[in-house]
C-alpha cells in the first residue's frame, strides 16, 4: 500500500478517523501533527511473522489513528515498534521528519519522548486513568500537575 491509503494492510487494518472521533492534539512543543509512516516493516518471533511487510502513512493533519484487526494480527507488535520498544527485523519508521533508529542510545532517547499505557494489570488501581497517565510525566519528566 502506498501513500495515504489507510484502508488496510496485512496483517494490520487501519481506518482513518474523523474530527468527531478524537479530541484535538494537546499543544506539545515540536508536535504540530501526528505524521507517521512505516515502510515494509517486518518482525518475526521464531517462524511466526508478526509483521510481514507492513506499510502505511498518515495524512499530515492526522490527530488520531486507529489500528483494527483480530487477535494475533500484529497490532501490539506494530505499536511496540512505533514506540521504540521493539526493533523491527526490517523496514523503516518515520515520525514527523525523524527516521527512527535502533541503536541502544537512539531507542532510549526515543522512548523518553513517548508515553505508554499498557493493557492488562499495569495500572495503579488506586489512581484514575488520567492520574495513571500523568504520573510518569510528573515523576520522571518533572512536569507540573497542570501540564501533565
């Protein structure tokens, strides 16, 4: 799939959302849009191909992106690659004008610019969802409660 075609690609399906689907992006320095492009991403776990030549590009004005697909289709693997938590076996990822690199120093730098909320039992049960998301921004990145 080439360009801004967000209909679907194997193994992950995408759908372009509308303004009614998502809230506007917060004002974050150096982030005016969510431009993401992946080209021929592959990731194998033994003989299993979690990603097999996955390619897509978001439009320049994207504010929200939804990955749809059945269990085992590669959605979580793709998100881990996009977040620099997992290096692909092959392919390229562009976030804005930056090409992701996969050295230890590069992935650490890239991870420090991301925030993650993992599915499962990884949230603090005594905090709200918002408080769980804001906690690392305050504790690790020294953001004020208002900014977080």
